[in-house]
């Protein structure tokens, strides 16, 4: 697949997420205000930030696909990682408001929630929309190794669970209305909002850690050892060391020093470095690989090899 086609697919996936977020945010705000449900308003705030996050993702994937230039020799892939960190901060800010308002409602006796059919309908519609777009985004993220799209997909798959929690809360309110002995369930909506906030905080921290790891060039766990093992198994490679991996958006940059016999002709050494590059790209598809060949005389081999 060409770079242009891949970029178009990522942009379409991100743009469809934006439109879905616009629809859900508006729908939830209208029904949340009409019903007085904090759970739905919390979900509306969550969807509102999802809209901001979707916009950030949309622009991030467009920028990250730009080719390297004089000021950005490693490309623009880090923009995707930065957008994931922005999403994390936005979600955590929202959770502060949700928790504050939920505690207020749990301790107040003046707030009434209308658990109408519209309140249930908006949450069921939200689940259907979030399920479809999370699957679409996850497919695109896996295909193009996009952390920004993956963050969006994780957001919306989490929304499915949080929407389900709100439905349980609304059901508790309805039961409290129908059976006076279950009146305490009228607080279930605020409790559901707290549960939504808890879910969002957990997911946000997970996303934030991954984004920070990418921004500070944390190598994927175990990948360096796999590369060393695969490269040292190539005939002609005496040893490899100084494996450095730098993730950047959907790509990785890999530097490796490879020790070869100093008697090897230059053309054979060049072919061997190409074999090393292809071996590494099989482990990290799409990687930009830099191989540094180092000569070693027979007398300089380790004792266990010389024997």
C-alpha cells in the first residue's frame, strides 16, 4: 500500500470519528438537560472531550504523515504521541468536574432525575455508535500502527462500558420511582457518574503512560533482545550491540552496530547489512533501520569463539 493511500485511510477514519462525536455530544446534551440526569451530562462532557480528542487526532494523523524535512529529519510521527497525551489531560480535567458534581448530588436532596425513555434511548444509541467506530478505528490503528487512532479506539470502547454504567444508574432511578421502598436508588445516577469518572481515569492514565513512553523514546519491552537474537543468527554476523530503538508515531527508528569479519569484501559486507535491515524490518514492519558495520580480525574474536 502506498503512503498516500495509507494517509487517506487514516484521515477518513479520524474524520468519521469526529462526526460521530459531534452527533453523540449534541444528542447527550439535549437529553441530559431535559432529563436532569448527571450520568448523561457526564457522558455528554465525556463525548465533548472525545470530540476535542477526535479533532486533535484528525489533525495529528495529517501532520504525522508529512515527510521528513530539514527541521524534522526524523519526520513528524511524534505528533501522534503528543496528541494522545493531550487527550489524556483533557479527560482527567473532565473527571474532576464529574466527581465534584456527583458528590454534590449524592449529598443533596433537591435534585431530581427524569429517567425517561429518551434518557435510555440516547445511551443505547451511544453504545451502538461507539461500538462501530471503535472497531473501525482499531482496524485502522492496527493496519497503520497509529497510536493516535489507537487512543481514539480505546476511548470509544471505554465509552461502551461507561454508557452501560449510566444505563444501570437510570434503571436504579426508575426502580426508585416505581417502588417507594427502593427510593434510595434515586442516587444511583450520581453513583453511576462516579463510576464513569473512575473508568475514564483508569483509561486516561494508561493512555498517558504510553504517550509519555513514546515521547521519551522508551523502547518496546523485549524488542531489543529479539533484534539481537535474530541478527546474531544471520550467517556472517559475528556479534551485534548498541541496539537503539526510537518509536515515533506509527514508525520506529532502529540503530544497530554489527560486527563482521574484517576480511569480508566490501560488496559482501554491503549485502550483509541489507540482510540485517530486512531481518529487523520483519520484526518491526516499516522501521527505518541504520546498520553500523564494524570489522573484527580473527585474532580479536572472543576466546570462546576462538577455541
